[in-house]
C-alpha cells in the first residue's frame, strides 16, 4: 500500500509510483469520487474529449437540435 502525508495546507504529494500508474503529470487534473461513507476513489481526469468518441457505440437514432430544444423546453415547462 502506498501512503502520503497531508500538509497543514491540505496538500499531498502523490507518490511517483501512483503518478506513473495513473499516467498523470504536472498540471493534470484528478478527481476524488465518493464511493461509500468515508471512502473515496482517486482517478485521473486527464482524458481528452476526442478519446471518448465511440465509447458508447453508434446511436440508435439521430436527433436534431430542434428536437433537443423542444424536449428541453417541454421538460422545463413541466417542472413548474
């Protein structure tokens, strides 16, 4: 298990082994995701948007911008 110490300013140094495994470098962003009470997952948030292309496969149907705007307006109106 790899550990780090919290400074008085609330900062930690991510150990080199962990930085290498997550492929993070200076200036990259990371996320802390709560997975249970008192339990967090630490994940790299440095993927580019282009890497996400095709992640969910082809859409079953295409939707126009007008259709999206109408759905948003309808949902917004029903919430009042």
